[in-house]
């Protein structure tokens, strides 16, 4: 992992204001390489501040890999990419014990999961056994191999991708694993003007494999993330706003089209993301608008439709929108 003290302009203990300025500048740096995915960048920053993980959904070619690599460069942290395939084994991900011929003993060789930003590409193309190998890493920040626990770096974020169009040969993520993702962010196909800008950059020689050549530079670092996390923990939540979060969760549980509503874990996740967004927006308190803004990205992937609702073509997003609209907003 990159030494947290080496990124430009760092100080031993940046203030909350300095950390916010630097993390806000990350968006502009990523935009030098990635066009039209500001919401995804914001989602990844929110997840980092909440010690959470993100499920990125988008068709091939929407810059998912470039997005994570650019974010890692702007934060000056290490990133790795793993292509999930049907033959990927848990040890290929977490690491395994190998024989050290010099010592004549077994030693642990860390797998690619030991990084700061892990891009788990097409996570739904690997069997559940390998998918489950990520659960401990995502939830506990550690992996256990042969009874020995190994801590993962901090900060640590898993950005897993899946293609919403191709389902043949895939293994749908179980509810337990979906619930481990703090956010699900959908990467849209760029608008016409944005796509023209992408083509212009490529015509000018842009190489998506070289983010440094695109001008992406380190403007923040791990120290800023840690300072930001401390500041987010101090963001105030009024009793009325907390009750609003609970009422939203309970509204999904009472919706006939859903087989399962939002769990208490989902409600606490929504509160965490709303606090992080409020802090990034320059406030030390959460508003109902913060909650509504993060509700779809935080809750939609935790909901399941009843079979009859699926047959009717009902979409989770529309059901969630209706549930949110039916809950009075506190003043």
C-alpha cells in the first residue's frame, strides 16, 4: 500500500476543512480521465468515508475500470483489478500458503484482495464459493487463511462491477452479499455531448491505460480520508431525521410488491451515507433531502420483488420511489 505520508501537500493531521477541500478536488481530477460519471465518483467517495463498498452496474465500455484507476491516482492509493471468472478460486483472491524453499516452511502469499481499492470485475461470473470469499474482507477488513487472520489495508474499498444485460453463465449475488454493498451505483451511457467529448479526447491521443498522461494527479490521500471519517462521525442527526429514515425502511416492508423490505442494516446504511453526503456538502447536520438523495443508491439493491410482481414487469426502482413518496417529509 502507498505510504499515506507521501502524497503532495499532506500534513500529519489535516483539518476537517482541508480534508473536505482535497476530497472535493478529487472529483475534478477524475473528470480529467472520465467523462460524465460524477455521480459514481461521489458514490465511491461516500463509500470510502463510510468504510463501505460499492456495486457498479453498467454495460461494457462505460469506464468502470478507468473510474477506479483514476480515483486511486487522485487519492494516491494502490488499486488492483481482478477479472472474476467461473474458474476463479477463493485462494486466487485472498491468497494462499506456499512453500518457501529458502526457509523450508509454508509462508502466506497475499492475494490481490490486499490493496486499497479493489476492482472486482464482473463479480457475478464467479461461483458463490469465491463470491463468499469476499464477505469477510468486506465486512471485517480481514481475511483468514489456514486459521490465521490477516488484516487488510485501511482505507479499503471493494468496487464490484456487473453487466445488467448478460445473464447467461452468471451467478446472481445472494442477498447476504448484496447487503454488504453500501451502495449500488448505475453508470449510464454518456449523453450525446459527453460522448462527443470522449471521442475528442481519444482523437487527441488519450490512452485510458495511462491516467497520469491525462493529467490526473494526487490531490488527497489516506490521511484526508481518516480526518474526513472523524468529521463525518460528528455530523448531527436530528431525531426527526432519524425517524424519517426508519419510516422509509418500514414503508418498504409494508409494500405488497416486495418479498423483503429494507432491514435495520439497510436503515443504518442510509443514515451513514446521508451523514457522509451532508459533510461533503459542507454541513454538520443531515437534512431529509440528504436522505432522499441517497435512498435509491443505498436501498434499491437490498429489495426483492415478489414473483408475481416480476411477471408484471414491475421494477424495484419504481416500487421504492412510490414508497418514498408515501412517507411524509419532516420539516
